[in-house]
């Protein structure tokens, strides 16, 4: 089996993937080809991977390349972890909307920051899908790149490539909520989730057969008065603490529980981060992740890898973990080694009735040798009114990014809920500034015709 990793210089995802393969019971003898446009990062991850393989005695075959087609040729699976423009581009995704009173907490999915991030990455995914259609047309793409839902849609929409979006957030938040309700990490979880990545909802959640949401309501968590502590310890060591005050408030007012932590969910609606001024304090103890924090995290991860490779200490290498998503477990299941159930992003083949066919949505999915089997996850009407407009924008942004105009992009961004406080003309100016600041990463010249 051959697996190509596009973004193979990712200190988190790529190295975690290597660890997963080394410890796999079924795929440890696979060929893993890391590809990245950053040779320094690629060499470091490859060196850490080789050290781990050697220390473990694994038969995993690992090599690296700067050429995408070499990684794709004959691949059975393609894992994608990229960020076009990196943190330099993302800095503008956050800073410019802030000048217009939009205080992104993450800025990688929806809102003006998310849509501009999509515009940069969609052409890259289009090119990748075209290459896959020539070099490995039957391969599965496993995408972990944000904005996850829309980028997972691109390969199948444009070239029919089978694609799956993987995010650990739903599974992690289900575990967090169960921990708040008094269940430990050994508890068996069962839930139904419906929506899109970073914008989905639990319609049921059980731990060991007990209704977790009912128990949390009995414990007093369903409230919107802001009196809950900002962080609540759980008894689940994997969950640690929960930052879900905004989520509980939405549960109180809307009637359904968001399936992710506050940082991501609040960007889907206008109630929290669309402010009158960039100096406004955010409610419900919301925390924004700055680009500087991300730079520090990246530098620390790089330093850790460098230190551990130099030390040639397999125990310390092991401390860097496996990555957050069970990518290899999914590959094992699709290759005929058992089955696996996980909250995933996959094209809508009826799992969410009333949503566009083939649009990518987030539900639980069963993986096995026959493919991907999404679980039926109907969405209540009140939630459709919140989620469906984002799905329609995600469908539209693909065509706009590839061949659309500046005016079309302005119109799409203007309809996003985070732009609800902007006056006429302000969305246009904001988008113009964002495109101007990131023009070196914009492939569609029509978007730069202001």
C-alpha cells in the first residue's frame, strides 16, 4: 500500500501519521511518501519519522519528495494537510476583519477569514484533484485542511475523487460533555450529530446508555445567563476541561447543543463575535487564538522535533503523540481490516435530508471494506435555518474561487452572519483589503479586479 502525504512537512499531522502507521497492526509495512514545498520542514519530519521507525523496528517504508506527482503516482490513499500562505496570510484573515468589528476567534472556516482562506486553498485542491485523476484515480483522499467541509468537497465536485474530511472536534466534544456529566474515558459513547465541520449539532448523546444532555440539564448547565465558570474541569483525563459557556447558552436559547467547543462554533452566528468595535470584550469568556500564539506553538513543535531527533531518544519521540485524527484506523477499515465509526465529513447521499445532494456534511460515518456509510442524521428545522445558508455558500465559493469575480465574492461574504453589522460598502472594502494583502496567494486574477 502506498500513501501520499501532501503537506508532509506538517510538524503535527505528518509526524503523528507516521506514529500511527508504526503502531498499526495491519498497515505497518506501507510505503509513506511525504511531500511538501518547504524542504526544511520536510527534512525535519522525515528525520523524526526515520528515527521512530528505526527505534521501533517497524517495516514502514518512508521517503520524502518536493514533487507532488511523485507522492501521488499509484497511491492508494492521499492525506492532505496544507495551508496556502501559512500564518503570514492568516494574519490578514484576522486583522482586517477586526478593523470592521469582526473578532474572529479562529478564522479558518466561515466568516470573512474563513471564506478568504477557502479562496486561497480551493485552487490548490483543484490542482491536486486533477493530478489524482491522472495518477491515482481510485485513491481515497483524507483531508484535514481547513476550511474542512468546503475543501473536502472540491476533489469530488471537480474530478470525482473520493474524499473524506477528518476532524477530531466532534468526538472530542462528545467526550468532554460526557466527562462533565460524570463519565470517564472508558464510557461507551453513542450520539447523533448533524451539520458541517465546526458547525454541527448533537441531536442525541448517550454515555453507557445514559442521556448525557438530560443529565447536564439536571446539573444546571443549560443556561444563558453567563454565570457558569469559564472553564470547567471534567473527570475524563482526555477531556481535561471544557470551555463551553457559549455552547451552553446556545443550547438554552435554540434548544440544541452545538457539537464543538466555543472557539469554533461562535463564528457560525452573529451573536458573539460581530461587535460594534474591535475593542469590545467578547462575552462568555470567549478566547481568541492569535497568529502570534500559533507562531509560538509552531516554533515549539519544531524545536521539540529538532531536540528529539538530535537526542535519538525513541521514548521522547513517542511523547509527541499520534495526531488527533485516527487516519490510519480509517485506512485500515477501508482496506478490509475491520470497521470503524467516527464523526466525519462526507458528501451528502441522503444522510441529511433536505440538504443539497453531494454537498459535504458532517455526520457519523461507518467505514469498512465496502466504503463509507454515513448514518442517517436528520436536521431539525430550526437548525437548518442556521446551517443550510453556510452549506449554500460553501457550494458557491468553489466556483467563485476558481473562476468567479470580485463582485461575486463580495456578495457571498456580505451574506455571512458575521457581516450583519456592516454598513453598505463596508464588506466590499473589507474584502478588497483582504485580497490586496494576500494577492500573492490568489490564483484567480478576476478576484483582483477591484
